[in-house]
């Protein structure tokens, strides 16, 4: 039952992400992207990561997509005219197929042995997913967490420098 | 509710990064109150910040301190690279001011952005957790995207920024995917723990997930250091970006990419050495050959130096493939001398250039050697060093890189490297032929030298000649900084 549900959600995610790049109308692409984000959020729920799912919906499908749609409206991007060259399409498909075969080989031939972490579903239901993430953010990953603030500052400064009308 | 036990925070480990970030943020604030003609003073302030950071690093030499529950380390390896980053940032800042004035994009934000990029590089060199390395790389990359497109009125600069951004974001995806697979295979992102997990559980090349992770991470890093076949962005970005930023980009970030690459491969994944050394072998040969052969055909000198910087990444990959102490010391020594010779060469290019990136063809250098004898000699020193001709530092660096490869048994790799190095002499000498043996087509304007430029060129010449003539001291430092 769970496998079936996973397959359905995964299929929708793949189809929607394909639609993001194949749609000619940018608004349709943006809407497909929202759908992909929702599918990803569902996958997070299935992995027992409810906090990630909520963040995925609120931040990505909510805030960031609103921004993208706004940008599309403000820039008044028209539907893309004409088809791209079949040359690039051919290259893309062949490289993609090659990667697919490699991945398949990887899955079949290799022992995908991995480590079992300390966090399991019993622990998540007892302690709570949000608390677990918070704990590791402020203990093990304190420094990367702080570096993110510098990263955001640089991005803001960069956006202003590149796009402000008069400096 | 139980309390969270905050792990020991060792602020001394990240003190240089903190100081530099604080200086950068302060400059952002000061910038608002500075008149547009006086933005150059911000450059001096940022150099003061860099010197302060350097002074903090020197006493730390010789010790190895970890901090923040093993996400960052300050060891000799990190300090050596940090000094390279700081020197290249300071030298680039020295030549920035005049260029910006000429191009009419005199905005003070460039200095904080350079400093933030330097902070990112420092985090990459000292990060011992894949997350720290990744975030350091992102801080560096985001600053570089902006710096490449900083000249907003120049369409080529816009193209450079956008192209770098799109391709850089794409390559970040590879890097992150590789890190995710490595995490999946070993259950940790800490570099030391990855190594101990692999050693304890006997995971090796049989676990293809780990191998795939290694390959994808290598792809990400190879993009950042502009190794073929991931070099396509380099010529366009280097040509379009403002020249001082091209100088900065071709040295600092390349060194940072190699630093993080070395730490991941040599410390975290030594068990996969047969796999990654054969991968790097191919990368090194491709990078050297593609870089040198394409550079032969370039007319624009910035493009020529872009391809030459690809070739230099190839030489460094030779030392990397060897993976032994001599090769790694060679990488460190070469990165240091490359910083001086490349930034020096770009400084001359800025001096010869005119507004709108004109005068940057090789043929524009006709007669330059007679009009400006001192600058001509300086340029020749840099070009000789790039070509690897003694007594310049470039020769010693290449010597150690190739002898490292020979010690490790990669005779053919060293042979290909030397052949490539010989081919590269052609296009460096071609510039000198134009400088000394061709009649100038138009009159040279008398180049206005500012004290900052003279200082930068002086540092560069000393930095090329002293390690070239007296390599012992610098090699000893490099050998002490080796990871093994």
C-alpha cells in the first residue's frame, strides 16, 4: 500500500518537473513547480519528517513561488517562441540515458550498504521531529548554521548591487 | 524538557573569519557615508582588515586546533591556504580602485564583497565537515557571481555574471548530490568520521554509492577549479569580468577549490585512492592539454590568460594525482607563487587597458617593452614564471609537482606535463615578441601609476623572484603544511 502510494506520488513529481522545463508559458511552468514541491512534501511525510514537509510547503511552495510568479508578472515574460535546436535535445537525451543506465548499474551491481542512524520513527514520535532538528542545528551544525547568515547577507548585498537603478 | 548541551565553542578557531566578516560588514555601513570620489579609501580600510587577519593567523602556525564539535579546524594546511587567499585579496584590492574609476562603476560594495568571498575561501580551507565546506563554497560563489557582473554598464560583464551564476548553480548541484551520497554511505558529514567509518567497516570501492559520491564531489570541485572538461565557463567569465576581479578569481577561488578538494580526498577518502587517482589522472591530462592548446590561438590577452589558468589547474592536478607528500607540498608552493605571478600579470593588463576593456589584444602590446621599460621587465618576469622558466618561482613549483608525480610512479603523467609546459612557452613568448620586436601601431598613452599599483607590482615581483631564487624556506613551510 505504502509502496503504491510512493510510486504514484513519485510519478506525479517526475511528470510535473518535466512539465516545468517543457511548458512554453512561464506561469504554467511555475504552477508545475508548485505541484512538484507538494509531491516532495508528501515524500517527506512518508519519510516521517513532518517538519521538513511543512517547511517545504510554507517556504518553497508558498513564499518562494509567490516571488517567482511576481517576477514573471513584473518582467512580463512572454511565452517562449520557437523550438530549441534538436541538436541540444539529442545531446541532452543521450547523456540523460547514459546516466540512467549508470544509475541502474549502480543499483543492481552494488551492495548499497549504509549506516542506520540513531533517529527512528519511535524516537521521532517520542521527542518530535522539530526538536531533533533544532537540537542538531544548535549543537553539531552550529557553525554551518551561522555561516548561512553570512551567505544570506552576501546574497542581499549582491542583489542590491546588481539591480538597484541608481547607486 | 531537558536542556540542550551546547558543545565546546572554540572561538579562537574562527577568529580570523570573524574579524574579516566584521570588517566587511563595517565597510558596508561606512560605504553609505563615503562620497563617490573617495571610495578608494574603503579599499585601504579593507587592506587594513586583511593585514589584521594575517597577524592573527601567524601566531597560530604550528598548532592544530579544532572547534565547533569538529566542523572546523585551524591547522598548518588551512593557515597556509588562508595566507594565499589574503594575499591575493589584498593584491586585487590594490589594483581595483583605479580600474573602477576608469570604467565608471565606482561603487564601494566591491570591497566588502571581496572580503566576504575571502571569508568563504577561508571556511573552505579549514572546514572539516562537508556542510562547512559546502557553505563556505556558496559564500564564495555568490560573492563571485556578483563580482563577475559588477560592471553593470558593460554587457560582457553582465554576461559573465549570469553565465557564471547559471553554470555555478548547476555544478553546486553535483557537489551537493555527491555529499549526500557520501553521507548516505557513511552516515556522517564529518571528514574525520567518514575516514574512520570507512577504515573500521572496510567499506571501499565495492560500495558504489561511496564511489558515486566521490565522483560527483570531484565533478563539483573540478568545476570550481576550472578543470577540463568542466572549464567551458572560464574564458567567457574571465574575459567579461572586471579585470581586477578576473585576477582575484583566477587565484583565490582556485586555491580554495583545491584546498577543499585535497581535504576531502586525502583525509576523508584515502581508502578510495586507486579510484580517485585514476580519475584525476585523466582530468589532469585533459586540463593541461585543452588549456594549453586553446591558449595558442587566443588573440585577446585576458582569454589567453584564462586558458593558461586552466592549464595551470592541470599542473596542480598532476601533483594531486600523485597524492604523496612531495606532490602536495608542490601544490601549496605552486598556489602561492601562482598568486603572485598571475595577479602581477593582470595588474599590467589593467595598466595597458583603456575604458571599455579596449587594448586587450596581444597585438596592442607592440612596442610596450620600449615605451615602459620597467613595466615591460616586470611583465616579462611574470610571463617567464607562468611559463615555468628559472629562476622564477613557477619553475620550482612545476619541478616539485612533476617530481611528486614521478615519485608516485606516474612517469607518463610527468612527461605529458613537461611537454605541455614546453608548448605553453610559445604563447607566453608571443606576448614578449610583440612587446619587444614589433613596431607599435598607435601611440601609447603614458600609463599613470598610482602608489597602490606600484606596491602591488612590487609585491608580485618579489613574490615571484624570492621563492624562485631561495625556494628552501618556502618549501619547508609548504612541507610543514602538508596534510599527511
